[in-house]
């Protein structure tokens, strides 16, 4: 199973800033191993972030996103103590869901 | 397990089955709707990407800014990219790398209430133009920036 | 802020027009911008989280956690421990750096064989290293604490003296020593600054920023790895993990860094 | 693997035992510390690919330069090093010092060669850009060595300079004792043809170095 994400969500004024680190290889499918065999592509395809059940960001990614991906964005609203949830699904169907409390 | 799951999805598709999958812990609510635009991630030109994303062509815009994006990347494996749009009704922001094997790196959908600005990190195989493609009110707009990728130190 | 964005866009436009004319000064500035942009959101955090889990989870034949591991400040004291390593451990009868001590604790507390505890010190894709995760966790607990390595016994004094000799030892087909790249102020290899590890400021900057997440590898790398890979590039044979030479060299470099607030896990190219 | 660990441990323990008595004995001499350091190194490195343990056996130049590292190099020692290295330089039999600068540029960019991670069947590079500025087109250059931009243009495209450039690339210790620069020809890092191409990069008026 994939390792947990590290999510930080901080309120500044009326805006919540979310920063996410994900643990993922993001293998491009373009590289070869020492034996010359192509290493199959393995990457996160879909990311969604929700706050109080409302989607605040969704994304489709290709393998050109860097290994151990970082993502940051801001949305209006949010209160200290609210939960922000981030989900990802990769091209193998592996997935991960973690949440953070807005501070 | 992976193959089995896909077969199940192909064979079924009814609500009852999806509920069953969800109950089995294979799917979470909302996941079944997750879409991935495979065609868009296999394009090799800006025009082709815009078409694959459902547009006609993209107009150059001065209202798209690269934020915290260096001109030179010390390593192409991790290139920080920040894009911010001041175009009203921005719906999505895409990142494209001209000289990557496939141009499209990511598409971010921006729902109302979310600032039209995202920061992430991409891979670049070599020095290249990077495009910020913004869809706003149904129309596509684009800005570009050249980012140089440098070589490493000893033994590189 | 707005102004800086506009300036960046202007520079980009200039670079597009005459890419080869990009002046060296601005190249250095842009690399600095690149490094700044990576500071916020260091994937090393993912290793710290995993390492703390490993520290607190029973493992090995003895099904024990590492929470009673004595890193030099008493059993279970992690806070500030890395800032005082390497040190002489009476129970082991020798000088140890953090990674050697972690092997010791995994053997004595968890019952692993020495070979198992030393296996896979440096991870790769699909083969994560417990050593790297544990190092990330332990070192993060010394962040901000000044380095304070003490040569207060004969063993530490000897480790320092041997480490200094190893630092200046020239060998291999390229005649390289550590000092070849790290013996003078203000030098660069390609565009990478080389800390002068023989001077206070350089040693402080160099030592206090390891371990680090290496973006070129997508892995968190420890100080043992740093030494191992420097010797690879020096065209030496392979430095063994937790070997006496690695501990001696670490003692020399860590002592030279004394006084520097420890500032890692960091992020580097 | 197991054996080498055991050796390393034994030597670590031996070191501890020796040090245990050190407080009662006089401080070890510099030579004793050097000898001990070499012993510790031999117990701490293992052969890997092309990098065998004999790489820890220093030649006279390496030993002297290690001994005086961080201190002032006495003039007599410097002369001894330069003289013995000068004698090793093999100049081209056909007197042709200048090859193809385009090949030289590739060699100057390439860092592989000699590392245990390198394929010994592939040609080595000289990695000149790691330490030197050479042409204005390459902004990613190092500063361990001096800038070589306009090398030939400044010094003149003379036979004497070509011969000097050849010698410097072949065995740098002949001209500057304990320099940081590898002895590319002497230690077999580059072939004779590669040296010729690197000399071309420095000395061909058409090379980017001289633009």
C-alpha cells in the first residue's frame, strides 16, 4: 500500500492554503532498467481535494509530474478545525486518501 | 487483482455493482467518475493538446503569469512550476512542456471559490518552452516561458 | 511580489531572444531561485513520517521498538542527539556515527543480525530503506540545535585525526582526494557550489545540511551515502556502510561544523 | 560481504584497543597517523566493478601530495614531483598535436569513466567543464580550475603552445606539483587520440574556446 501523504492546510484571512506531498514513483514508462528493459509507466492520474464534501480542486496528471509530487493551491472559505481531504488514484488502480485539519 | 478489477468494471457498470465494489473497499465514492483524458496526454503539439482538451486554438495572453518558476532548473527531474491566471472565469490550468516525449504534464480543474493558481513540480528531459494553457469561459489562452535545464557535477 | 513576477517574465523574454547570452550572474541568481522554490514542500517530510513510524513500531525477532535506543543522551532521547554525533559509546567500546548506532540498536534491541541491520542502507525505487527513514526522523529532531561534537576522549581524538588524513588522501586514477573539491573557498563544480570543508563556514554549511532529499534521485540521502557517493566520484573503491573510515571522516567533518545550527533534512539538486 | 564486515569490525576494535592506551603514550607522529589511516581505509573499502582495492595504493606523487596537503609544499619536493612526472609524458610520434575540436568538446562535456558505476567498455570523458570555463556557450561550468576561454587565442597558435597543451593534459603534475587536475594521459584516462582532440578544443582557431 502506498505511504501516507503529508498535507498542510492553513487559513490566512478568508483563504485556505493547501500544500500536499505525495509518496509516489511517478515512473514515466520511458526509462530502461540495467538490463535494457523498459520500466513500465506508473503514475498518479487523478487527484481530487475536497473540503466539507465540496471539491476544491481536481486534476489529471501525466507521468511528467515529478517523483514524490508536490501540489499547492488556495481556496476561499474554510475554518480552523475543518477537514481537507486529498485523494489520488494511479494508473494501476492504487489509491490513497488522507486528510488534514485546517490550522 | 488489478486485471480482475478492470474486467469486473468492463463486464458490469451497473450501480449495484459499483456499490458492491465500494463496499469491498475497491472503490471510494466519487472514484468511479474519475476520468483521465488519455488522448490529451499523447499529444505532441500545442494545437493538438488544445483540441484534445476540447478547444479550437489558444490565444496568447498576458494575463497568465509564471510564479516562483526559475529560468534555470538545476535538475530536470524536478522543475518547480507555478501558474496564476487573472483571466475571469478561469476553469482550468494546464502545463505543457514542448520538448517532452508527450507535451501535456497536468490539467487542473479550478472550481468556483478556488483561486486560479496552482504550484507543482514537473520533469523536463531537456531545456524547453513550457506553456501555461488556461481555459476560461470556454476559451483557451496561453503563455510560455523558456526553462533551461543544466547538467550536473562530477561524473555527470 | 507583483513586481518580482514582472521582472521574472522580463528576464524570460530576454532569455528566449538570446539564450546563449545569458550572463553568468543571472544564471547563479536563477539557480538560487530554483533552490528557493523547492524549499517549501520538501519530500524529506515523507521520510520523517515513515521513520517516526519505524522508530515506534515493534520489529525484528525481539518484536521491540527503537524507543529505548540510546543515541548518546540516554535511552529514548532523540531530541538534540544528532547534534552531538559522532561520539564514543562505552557500551560498544568505539566511536559511532548515527547510522552505525542505529545498526547497533536494531541488533541489540530488536534482535536483528548485524548483516540484516546493514542491508539496504540506501534505498531505490521499490526498495525503500529503513535506514534512510530512521535517519530522517532522528536528524529532524536536532533541527535548529547547534552542532556540538566533543573530542573529549582519546577515541574521539584519534577518529578526528584519522578522518583528517582520509580527507587529504589522494588516490585512484584521477588523483582525487576529498580536498580536491572541498579544500578551497568559493569553488564550483559545474554550477554546484562546493563548500570548503577545511574552513569553519564551509564545514558548517556542508555538514549541517545533510541528510537531504536529492531531487536528482528522488530519494532522501544520509551522510553515509554522501561519503559513499563522493568516493565513487573520486574513482575510489566502494566505501562500506558504517565502516571505521566512514566514521572517522564523519567525526572530522562534524567537529569542524561545531556551532552551526543543524538545518536538515534539507533539499538539494 | 560478511567477511569484509568482520574485517572492518575487527579493525575498528583493534583501533579502539590501540587508542585505549593512547593517553599513556606520546601523541602519534604524523607518519604513524598516516599509516594508521591507510590501514583503516583498506579495511573500510571493498572492490566494486572496475574499482579494485589497489586504487588505495598511492604512487609517489599521490603520497607526497597527501603528506603536504593543507600545508606549504617545499620547493624541493615540488621540483622532485614535476621532474619525475615530466619524464613520463609521451608526445605523439607523428608530431600531430591537434585533432578534432568537435570530438574534444564531447570529451570535455563527458564525466563518465573510472567510477565503479561506469561501464569500463565505454570511453571515458575528461569532464573539463566540471572545473573550467571553456566556451561562452556552456554556462554550466566549474571554477576549480582557471578559465580556459580564448586559450589558444591569448597564447598564440604556436607549435610550442600545442606541445605545452599536450603535456599539460597528459600529465599536469609535470607543470604544477600537486595540482587538482588529473593526469589524463599518464593514468590512462584518455587515449592518445582523445588527448589530441582535447588539445584541438584548446588550440584550434575554429574551436568555440577561441571564439
